[in-house]
C-alpha cells in the first residue's frame, strides 16, 4: 500500500511539472497563479499520503484481533483432536473476544464434564459385566439377574447424559 502511494504521488508530481513547463510557454502566469500551480502536485501527494496513513491506521486494530482469533482457532483444533483439558487464556484486549473465549471455555468445560461422566459409567458397566460373567460361570443366576439390573440402571444414566448432547 505504501509503495503504491509513493508511485502515485511521484506520477502526479511528474505529470503536473511537465504540464507546468508546456503551459509556461503558452501564457505567462502572475506570481500567485504560479505558486498555486507549483503547490498543486504537492497538495495531491499530501492527500494521497493522508489516505495511505488512514488506511494503515485502520489495519492496526486488526492485529489486536488476529492474535486472540488465532488462539481460538488453535484451541478449536485441539478440541477436534480430543483435548478437553486446556483453556484459552482470557486477555483484556477486546470485550467481544473475551465473551467468545469465555463461552468457548465454558462449553468445553461442560462437554468435558459430560464425557467424564460417560467414561465413569462405561467403567462401571465394564466392572458389572465382569462380575456378571463370573456369576454366570458359577451358575449363580440370582447374582447374574442383579448385575443385569445394575447395568440397566447405568444405561438409563448414560441415556440422560446422551440427551444433553445434540448430535
């Protein structure tokens, strides 16, 4: 952007200077007109420089948003890979991004809690299944029935957890 502003300013100066030289032969300007015609290219160059400065200053705040957005992107990538433990640090740079980061951290925490409950229920199910298998090997039908009932209770708990997850 800065290079294009320099090229534009230089071309404006060259054009007006060449126009000044060709028009100088055709008519004689008074000193005020000559001063104004001499300053016009520099005024246009100053306007181009001001527009360039405004453009660059408009891009500066984007840098403050880019870094936190990159952190959020990396955290979402980790989440997709199965990492439910790390959090995005909350920095006091931008209120809207702080809200997004806070909501992301809360969501990941809630998802982690639900999955931890699921893992716990699956471990309970595995233990009960092993006890039921041992009881069946001993032909202990009363305990097998009790273990199956415990597994059914656990499946109901798992169903409650699954109801909270929308897929």
